[in-house]
């Protein structure tokens, strides 16, 4: 074991080997491992304990070599001054660029004449005026009172549908009217009862 090293890794997959040993030999194996990592040069009896210890010993050697490599690398980096402090003249980009990129303002070359600015305007939702809602409800065969109910409901919710912002208030109006028509049809339908 390396001088000053106070710990080692014992991998959990050795349980498959240790479980096959009787308890006395498993205890003996554990003592041999501890003597080995403390450089006490343990005497390993021949037999199953020797067979079980050999792959553990090889893994401990590989781990120790890896530890030495890391120590050497850290020593070399330390002799170079360690991590460099903030350089006085940094190389490459640091922070925000002096001139940010300009927004994309090209126009589509298709037959439609939409520009990027037009698309940005249509993405945002703005709530309709109550008069527009009333006229749409009347046009669809509903009442202005239903239009006010619709407008008040969504105004109180911040024009949210569940957890998302409403995208199309006209479609929401059509759904509202259709839902209310189904309810009124159910209420006014006579219940058929066969004569007994």
C-alpha cells in the first residue's frame, strides 16, 4: 500500500466468491486482505483462501497503480503552478460579445407574403372585446347572456385553458356553445317510460 494512503476499494462483486467459503475461511480471507493493504506481507495458506485472494490482490494492485498515476499527474500539475489564475489577456471569447447578433428579418420567398415580423405578431394571444364575443355567439345561434358568461369565465382565468394560454378564442366559443347545447337538449328531452 502507498505511504500515507488510508483507504482502499473492496469491490462488492467479490461476495460471489466469499459466499462459497466457510465462515472460518472467509474471516481468514478478510484478515489477509487487511494485512496485505497495510504492507504486513501476510502468509496465505494454500487452498480455497489462496484461490479467493488472488483476484482481489490483482485488483488491489491495479487500483494502487491508478492511485500512483493520479498522484504523479497532480504533482506535475502542481509544479507547473496548478490551475492558472484569471489570465490578464484572455484568449478567445470571454463574456458577452461586443456586438450582439441582429434579429432575423428575412422574408419568405414562397407565394405568401408573410415576413418574420408578421409571424411574431400572430403568435401572441390578445383577449377579444366582449362585443366581438357577443356578435360571434349571436351569429352561432346563442344568446348575448351566454357570451357574457363565456367572457367572464375566461377573463377570470386570465384566458388560460388549463395551464396553457388560450390560442384561439373563436374555437373556444364554438366549444362553449356546443357544450351548452348538449346540456339543454338533455334537460328538455322527455323521458320515455313504457306503460306497465
